């Protein structure tokens, strides 16, 4: 509007009939003059409306900052037209508009008459004023824009200040809340620290209690096994009646004494089993367990029980069942023997049946090792016994729990068997379930992963060769006459719930001891009396030492000792120290030393072997087991083929 007004006022003053006004703008590639207004101007397509510095007369005028005057303009250059007609101008003047030497605009005027000197002088002066006006307008516009921008920024700042104030208030509230929370957290931390201290204190007390418990159980085991050892050995000898000088009634008395002692031993073993299971010291030894062999062994072992009670007894293997599974064979046999013992115990008529086959359901979701197994083997022991009601089913797997705990119950027992079985099944990565109806019978099902327990459940190590849940068995030493290493000794003792008949038949007789000189080292006269009686019955030459020091002295004085039976728990110099002292004497490096001890907790056998023992026999001593251990070291023993 300003440029148009300028042309409207300026053109008549100098008798110009045509004019244009170009303002200069800055662009990225340099200043450009653009058409802003016209006076009597008609826009034509072939003419540009913008010029750079030096382009055309407009650009040249701006570049040189000097006016350009054209006279005698050709007729086809430009036309000045009106409603009555048109005619070319004769003169054109191009004027730079400057302010402080800087081009602000360019004005081009055309006239029919020449621009006089007066006109030119006037135009030079007026363009200076126009430059001042343009600069003032530009400055005012800039000021107005800055004012608007400032007002906008002020408004924004005020808004931000309000927001900041609100934020500060929020921060203040949050800081207060945080301070309160810090105080509360500090209290909680103190409570946690106190709880942690109490837990650690309790843990320490439990550790001490557990240690005392383990020591008590180990000592109790030893103290109970020591008199049991004498009782069972002497009762067995009386029952055998080797001199045939006892009546049938007296033999029966001895048999009852021996049987009662065995029951007491089984009770002691059950208590030890539970203690080991609860303490987490049980380990597994994975191996291939042939299903057919397992079933035939169970069938043979309990067949006489079934016949004695008049019960039908059978084992079926479902078609398509695998020939074997990876598990701990000894543990599985122990579990199934316990279940079968219970079934026969609580079944007066009918049958006991074992069903073996693969399963795809039946266990709980929590047993992840079964859910992730490639296949699951189910072994179900079903009977037609007294059954268990629903309330009792929920507690029979607890330690010492029994289906009938009243004083008038028909069946005895400690209630440990199922608890131990559950612990063992869990250790093998499986699960045991029960389904029962009172008066109709019960079914106990053991689910086991066919490919063994998950890695996290496995406990088998070289040290776990000890029998963790059974009294550690006697071992058979090599028959080549050299001292046995722990690796070369293999368990030969039958399991506590029954002996394989064929194995028993192969055991040597007491008479095989004839001519053998045996050093018996024990501080308990009952053990000395019982073992001496057993060994002398086989015509062995028994030399007795009541302490470790006496044993070493006797060995030095009696070089023809064939075998040493060494008690472990002795005062002053125990069996471990005595064995080590014997091994330090060169001529006794390979002397067979059999550890005889009532200590049967896991690892005891290895401890004896590490001390230098040739072999290990737990108390109470089974005659056949002892003879089996002694056999390789008897003077007339033949080297193995």
C-alpha cells in the first residue's frame, strides 16, 4: 500500500504517465528486487516481475546506486494506454531508493515528455525521503513485530511461571511426601534389618540344632546298633543251633529274639532314612533300570508273603512299555518294596497287583520334571485291603502319620515308610499319588520320568557311592590279594528289606574261617563276646584288642595276623586313627582291615576307606554279610577268574 501510494503521488508531480515500484528482499542466494506496485502498469507475460542485482536496468540501477535516464525510447519498448488509446513514452527514468547508502527500493517512471533537470533534482531528493520513510516503516514494523513477540514471550513466560509455581508447589508436596516416605522406609529398613538379624539368629540356632540333631542321630545309631549287634549275632547263632543241643522251643525263642531285633533294626533304619531325607543329604545314582528285571525281582521277593497270607499276587507290564528307564534302581526298589510291604500288611483277603506302563496324565502341574519329560513311567500298586478315608489320605505322607493312630489300632508301624517314599520319589523327579476307598482297597501310583530327574535334582557324585538311605552295605574286596581302593569296592550287601535267595546260597559258611587268624579290635565286651563266638564257631583263631594302642602292639608282636576287624568308635584312639597308624607300618600296608561300626550315616563308608580301611561292615553285623566281606581275604581264597 505504501509503494502504491508513493507512485500515485510521485508520478503526477513529474508528469509521468507510467511507473513501477520494486522493493528489495534478502534471500538465501542474494538480494532480489520484486515488483510491489504499479502506476498505469499493465502486467505482461514476457516481462519479469523480479530482478537480481545487475539484471536489467532495474537491477543495474540498484547495483550502481545511480539513476538511469532513457530518452527517445523506441515505440515498441512500452505502451502507455488509456481508455481512449495508447502511445509509447519517449522518456524513462530509473531511480534507486537509498537509506544511508543501502538500496531499499527502485522506482521506474515513464513519460511522454522529457524529464527536466528540475524533475531529476526533485526525484533525487524525493527518493531520499522515500528511503527514510521505508526505513521508518520497516523499523516500526520490526518494532511492532518485536513487541508482539515480546508480549507473546511475556505471556508464555507468565504461563511458564505459573506452571513453574505449580510445579514448585507439587515438588514441595512431593518432597514432603518423599521425606515422609524416607522416614517410613528407614523404619522399614530397620525392621527388615531386625528381621534379617532374627532370621540369621534363627538360622544359626537351626544350624546348631541341626548339627546337634545329626550328632545325636549318629550317636544314637551307634549306641543302639552296638547292643543290637551282640543281640542279633548271638540270637542268630542260637537259632542256628550248630551243636544241636537245644529243643525246638528254645530254637523258636531264639528265632523270636532275632526277629524282634531285626524289626528294631528296621525301625532304626527308618528313623535314619527320614533324618537324611529331611537334611537334604540324599543323593541319586542314575543308571538304566530294566523294567522286566525289576518286576521279576519284586514278584520273587514277595511271592512267599502272598502265599503265606493266601493272597493273589501279580505284576503286569503294559504293551509298548519301554524296556528300561534312567533312574536310581536302588531307590526305586526301596520305594516299591515299601509300598508292597504296606499292601500285604493291610490286606487280609483278595489280591495285591502291580501295573507298570507309560502314562500321560495323573500327576500335578507343580511336578515340572514330569511335564518336561519325554515320557513318564507309572507303577501302580493296588490292593484290596482296608483302604484309607479321604481325611487320612491328606496326611499319610507326613512323617509319623498313620491311617489309624488310635490305641486300639490293628496294625503297628511308625508311619515313616510313606514319608520316606515321597521324599525319594521327589528326589527322582517324580510324584506319588494315592486313591483309596475304605473297605475296598488302595492304589499307590509312582510316576517317574523315563529319562531321569532334571539336572537340578540330581545329586550323584563320586562321593555318593555311599548308600544314603540304607545302612551302608558291606563291600566285597578284590580277590587278587592287593589292598582295595575305594573305587574297586562294590556293594554286595543285600537290602535291609530282604535278601535275594540265590545270593544267600552263595555266601560262604562259617567253617570257611578255619585256620584264619583274626585280630578283633573293640572296646565293648558285648561285641567282643558275640563276634568272638561267631568267629570261633568257624574255628578261626581270634586275638582280641580292647583299644587302638593294644591293636598296634599286638600286630607288631603277632606278625601272622590274617585280617583285622576294627571298631571305629573307641576312646582315646578311635578306629580311623588306628587304621592310619597301621598303614604307616610298611609290612601292614596291604593287611586287610575291615571297619566294623555302628556309624551308618551317609559318607561314613568313604570316610573309613579314606582312612585306609580295606572294607566296611555296618552294625548290627549280618553273619552272611560279614562272611562275604571276609571271603576274599581268607587264606584259602582263590583268585578271581
